C-alpha cells in the first residue's frame, strides 16, 4: 500500500549525522560502526532506498535549527542568523537530492497529482523520486517574520512555531507560556501565504492560543496521546477533539518514549518495555474512538528524529516495515477503506483541500 509519512528530519540526518541517505540503510549503519557521538549511531532505520522499499512515496520533510538564549541549555545556535544559515544548508541538500532525481518537491496541487500518478502507475518504485513537502520544525530560524515569504518562495509549506523549550515565536515541549506579539504576527503571515500550521510541539498555553488566533489549515505532523503516555509532549483528549473539529490530521509517532509509559532514555529497551507496532495502533485507535471515524489520523513516524532501533518498536527493522501497520489495523477490525485513510488518504485529502 502507498504510504505517506508526515514527519522525517531527512536533511538534519544528512548534514548533522553525516548520513548519505541515497545509500541503503545497511551501508549507512556499517559506516557508523564505532562512532559514539550520537545515541543512534549504527542504528538508523531511514534512507531513500528504504523509503522506496516500503512504498513510502511521499513524506513531510523538515528544516530544523533552534536558537538558544544564554540561559537555555538545550543544543542550538547562538543567533537567529546562524539558525537561518543552517536551514539554508538543509534546503541546499534537498535541492541537491532533486538534481539527481532522488527526491522531488511537492508544493502545490499540480505537483502532488503528478507525483501520485507516477507512484501509482504500476511500475517498480526503484527509480522513482521520493516526494517531499517542506516543513519547518520550530520557527526560531526565521530571523524576521518577513523571512517566511522567502522560505515560501523556495517551497516551505508548513511551520511548527516551536520545538523543544522556549522559542522566539512560541513556547514548545517542556516549556510553558504564550506566543506573544511576534508569534501572532507569524500566524498572520502564515495565514496570508497559506502555510499549514503544524500544532506539534506547542506547549499547552501556546497550543490553545495558536488555535484561537490562526484561521488557516492545521495539522499535527507527529503527536501521540496523553491518555496513554502522560507527558506534555502528547495531546490531551480535549486537544485531540479541537483538532478534529478543525479538520486536522494527527500523525502517529514511533519514538518509544512517546508510545509506552515509563520509558527511560538510554536505559529502557523496546523489548523490555513491550514497545511494538501494536502500541502504535493503540494511539491511532484512541484518536479514532474520539473522532468516531478514521479520518483524522495518519503516520508521522519521526523515525530519524535523533533515535533509531534502540528507541523504536522492536518489530520494526527499517522504515519499510511501516507496511506491517496495514495488517495490524485489519487485525483490530478496521476495513480496507479505513486503512487506506490512515496510511495515506487523510494526508492527501488534507493537502488537496489546503492547496485547492
Ligand atoms: Zn519533533
């Protein structure tokens, strides 16, 4: 089945992890043997050939670069200008992938429909480009609100105003507080340019404020349920309800700590914690039960988001194993139309509506 994955950090992996994503995942992992600078060295699950193998032909791919003030101890850049430059390197990588036919940017209805035709023409995927919708995870790198239009012009189509911690336009995961005037200005400009609001990572205060002030299209690219794993990074049932009312699609994420309660980073193991793909279905099912239908959930795997096999479902060896999700949904009683909605249909319907 054709799969859309609404959250991957491909360019971050290429430039900060030094991964050549045109290679098979086994080759990338082999090359990292002996490296210890990141917890997921040698344990990656995502590369472009692996996406093709899994029939994952369309992804939402990020630019990501945080600004940190002197009192912020998260990793990040010391000025917005440095963060902007980092994201420009990331764009350059995506464009380089386009130049060699590995990827293709999807930024309007015409490019979307052409891409879907190509991927559904019955021929082998082996040489087809991976389509990507460009997204910005955390808006710190927009030096000014006017930079959004510059980004729109090179293809940016979705923005999550915050990531982890305090941000320049909104407050993110583990932080608290409101967006402030600059955040409101950003939302206005996003609305004017028809940029999708990614509500993922907004802290509760900023989340409610953003939804109150933003009148455009809203999705949540990678977010699980607080009812199953109680953490501010996850959505409460109340937040899920309001997203459903707004026509949002919520992407189920495969980061183990967001899937099973009590995960200890660097301590717990997927097998030890019973973290498998069935747990992902629990989160998906929770959203479907609130919605009363299967129209508001999809996949936003985050499978290259600074973790790999040490922190994802034990029955997933590479991202191509997302194909297993179809069978698990069927086992839970979902019919073929439901499964198609969740594997790709909901994201496609969302984009067609947003871009019409
Ligand atoms: Zn994230």
